C-alpha cells in the first residue's frame, strides 16, 4: 500500500502571543526541543513504509527559511517534500481540494493529513493498522484522545460506537458538552474524501450564482464542520482513540514551552543521544535538556529541567536557565537567570539580570488535562501573566528584571519591566 502525507501549516496570523517570534519566521519553523515544529511531523512520516511524498500546504509566501528547511528535511528524510501555496486561506479542506491532483499523483492508496501545530507522539503505524482492520475499504480514520469535560469545548468533539469505533456524531468546538473524546487533528484519508469535499465545493460555488452569498470566503471549506459533521453516522468515519496520548496543540508561547517539555521527554525513547548529560567539563544538567552542538556553555552554568539551547548560543559563568527556549545566536551573560521564557534569536541578556515568565501547564492532578491556549489579554484588557518572550535582537542590560513581558524585536531595554508589551 502506498501513502502520502499532507501537513497543513496555515499562514501568517496577527494578535497572538507568538507574534514577536513569528514576525520574521513562519510559526511552523519555530524550534521546539531543538527542531522546527513540523520537523517532528516529518520525522514521524519518515518511519511510514512506502511513503511516496510529503506535501506541506499553507498560505505563507515561500521564503528562504522555508525553502532551506524543506530542502534539508528532504535530504535528511530521503522523502520528496514539496510546499504548495494556497492563494488565500482555503480552510483545512479547501487547501486539500485545491491541490487534489498533486495529492493523488502517483496513485496513493491513502494519505495522512496533519494539523501543522501539533505536538504529538504521532501513532502513525497504529493508526494504519486500525484503519486497515476496518473491512469497509473506502473509509476515513481520525485520531482522538480524551480531554476533561470543560476543556473539550475548545476542540472538535465526537461520539463513537463503542463496538465498531464508527464516529456517530461530530461537533466542532461545541457550546455545551458533547463528549470528552476530542479530535487531535491527524487523519488518514482514502482518495474518496475528495468526493465529499467536491460536493461541498460545488454547493458553495452554486450559492454565488444563486445570489445566496456574497461572502468573500466562499472558497473556504473546513474539514471539521463541512466534512466530518455530515459524514458522522454514515459508516465512513472511524476514530482511533488513544486515551493516554502524549499530545498538545502549539498555539501560544506557553504551549511551545509545554511542547518543548513533551518532546524532550519523548527523546528518552526516540533520541536519547539528543539529551545533554552531566560530565566534569560541562554545565550542571537538571532533567531534560537539549544543547545544540555549536552552543558554548560555561561549565559553571546550570540548565534544566526542560531547556533547549539553540545553535551558536553563548552561556556565561553562573547562568541559570529552566523551562525555557533560548534561540539561535542568543547570549546569556554571567549569572543571569532565565525562567519560563523564550529568548529570541541573537538577543543578549546582561549579567545578573532576571528574565522570568509565569509557568503555564495543564492541571497535573487531572490525567487528561490539556494545555489551555492562553489569551493575550484578560477580560479587563490587561496582559495575562504568561511566558516572557524576548523577540529577536533584543538587548537587556545588566541587573534588571523582566517579568511577564513581551518584548518586540530590536528593542534595547533600559530598565526593569513587568507585565507589559514593549513595542
Ligand atoms: N493550509 C491551510 N492550513 C490551515 C488553514 N486554516 C487552518 N490551517 C491549519 O490547520 C490546523 C488547524 O487549525 P485551526 O483552523 O486553527 O483549528 P484549531 O482551532 O487548531 O482546531 C483544530 O485542531 C484541533 C486539534 O488541535 C481539533 O480538535 C479541532 O477539531 C480542529 O481540527 C493548523 O495547523 C492551521 O495552521 C488554511 O486555510 N489552509
């Protein structure tokens, strides 16, 4: 059986907590546990036997960074990888439909579709096995997991037949509780899915000529509302439910820090060589830490748990870093302290300064709790305390405190700042 994979990466977005970090760099390339978010998807795909190619679909302008990433991923994984750009946001099914000829070229028997903003222990082999056990032939499988009742409302929710695992009912982000089984944003489709998308496409186009709709987004088709909801209960849609799945969305900077922790934890099984170890000449390592081979870390620094140090980073004596991501080219000067923060590309933190955010994470007492995607502002218009973010080329002087702040790129900070966005 031949398969393909499609990764939906969306496009530039405004007003998110990721903004200072995604201004110059598409979010799917943001490094988590040392590698771009979608590198983890590609790595999972490379383990699927007979994978014909990977198509990355989005509405980002092709950029040097994206091209460089795709070329190097292709070389490393030895799989053909192409970027297909939508002319506008076509929705999670619209992009698939627009590029259906490319997806079906080479005649795959099926294809995986990934939301690009997932952090997951992608159970592709298990999904394939589950999918192929259904006798139906032309059917579709989606990956699901459990969420607490209150959090389930933030996701696609589904009700399944406990015997057959057929999806009987699907509601995208319901207003009231439907089910604690949530859509994880990873699907396995057969080519027949295009017949269902085509029906919706034609209905939408017909509306233009019936004068029913002047909406500018009539080319948009959503997998969740337009395809899954009507497919539920027709015997075509099945759910592979992985209750204990290691899974999170990456929507905010807080969730990037959480995903960093999850992927570093996974490296114990998948890539133990990527985890830093304590040795006489190196820094003190606490828990899971990734240090890029080109970073220079003083032996008196203490790093961890859950820290990623990017390429070319320089870390001075006595520095302390925990629960943070330090991006390529940054410099942390003597005895500074970085907690629950993301330090942007080529930023400098001066000696004895403290950069600190507020920890974000799912409720540890609730087995199925998910990471909430934190809003930038609370109901009173105040910045909600969360991860501190320094954009690229930010300079923090010596002996100041930066607490719960978001600092846009290229800023030279002169003093202490708390609970602010510095534009
Ligand atoms: N190519 C492309 N990608 C898109 C588009 N719109 C969204 N995407 C990508 O599709 C994924 C889903 O994005 P959203 O539309 O923001 O949905 P969501 O709020 O994340 O919810 C989805 O994911 C949840 C799990 O993470 C699901 O529970 C939910 O049902 C839904 O599928 C993201 O990776 C996003 O970049 C589009 O027009 N074009």
